[in-house]
């Protein structure tokens, strides 16, 4: 005779077998909606990368040059653009301590990367040069803080790119973050060298609307193409635009002028 369990909740009780119960009907549609939204944003991200093929191509070129020249750093592409990070080490010293003057090594590195970056700048990509330092307090009278030093270093890089390498100034900018955005803790000399870095952020080219060749009708132009209220095709009179002459105001050379009416002559010799 089987033993009967006492004080045990049956497995079919809802308090025990919650997993075994079917989901509410609305949850099926909700799960489908969430899946579709995830797929939608993934497609948008992929399209944003596909529309910026020039940035993706530039990333490959920069990585190859950095590997060939043994430049420490990293290249990352996101939905906003491309970030090229140049880090200092024993072979790559960008600036002297407390100075914003470019070292010969940094000038050489900029010359190697300039063709790729200048092509992006000429193609309406904005390039922001970021300066970063370590947390060692600055000692010198020229700059009062690492913030000013990082900004001056970024400005020196931008000035060199414009004056010496032909970058368009309207697409260049400089920013300084000082010691406040370290990528590693400033606990060793090697880590402090990694935090002393120069970053080139290449923004994605903004979308541009190219209008068609069809001319839009002016506000003062009627359906037949004639200007109303005395307005000219180039603008209202008096603003430097030539107003249109009213129709048939003066006869042309091909039209005969009407003779003026003459009064009848009085007979001569009458008293």
C-alpha cells in the first residue's frame, strides 16, 4: 500500500507549477514586437556603417600605417565616426615635459597619417584633435594646469596640420581634456605614458540634401509664369533688382505712331 504524503502541495497547484502555466495572450505579441525592434536597430547600425565606407576604408589604411611605423595606439569606428588614438612610449615621445612643441617623432607620425586624414577632411569630415595628459602636476610658468597644457598641445597639432600639411581649417578643431579622461590608472610610468596621448576624432559626414533641377515657383508668380503686383523675377523693385516693364507701355519700332488730331483751319482773309 503506497504511503500518502501529508502537508504537501500538489504539483498542479499554481503556487508550485508557475512555469507550467501558459503565458498570457498579450505576451506573445509583446515578445514579437521586442524582437522586431531589436532587428530594426541592428539594421540601422549596419546601414550607418555601410553609408560611411570612406571611414571604414580609412580605418584599414591607418591601422596598416601604424603597424608599419610601430605607432602605439588604437583605431575604433563607431556610429559617430572614427577615433585614432596615438599613445606615447619609449619610442614615441610627442612632447617634452610641460611643453606644447611637437617632437620630431610626432611630426613624422603626422606626415605618415596626413594623406588619409586630409582626404577625409577634404570630403567634408570634421576632425577634432584631443589632447590628454597624465596626472603629474605641471611645473612651469607657461601653463598653469594640465588642462591648459592639453589644449595647447591639441592646438599645436591642428596648427601644424593646417600650415604644414594643407588641411582645410574649416573642418579642424582642438580640444583639451587634461588628466580627467585616463584610459588606465596613473599608477606606473608606463600607464602615465599611455594616458599622455593625442586622439583624432573623425566625425561622420553629415547628410546633405541635393535639390533637383526643377525650379520652384516664386510666391508672386502666377500659374502662367507672369509676375504679379509689379514684382520682378529676381526680387521686389528697389532692392537692387530690375523690375519688369509693364506690357504695351511704349510702342516698338515696328508700330506706327498715331498722328495727333488737328483742328480745322479757318478760312484766310475773313474779317
